[in-house]
C-alpha cells in the first residue's frame, strides 16, 4: 500500500490514462485500477530523470 495523494489532471491526460487502463483490462484476467496505471506511467516517466 502506498501514500494517498490528491492530484488534478487535465482532461486530455485523464482520457489517455483511462484508455491505457481499458487496454490493460482487456489483456488481463485481473482488475486494473486507475492508481496502478498512474503508478506505471509515473515510474516509466521518472526513469529519464536522475535522482
């Protein structure tokens, strides 16, 4: 379990994330939460930054 965070996304990004979630649900036998999709996208996006 992670931290609960509230963010505001623009409509375009929300639609893209929901579309990705729908594709993942179709190819999986398990449920795929919006939070899971968001974390996957953030993890991949953050890889290009060096911390």
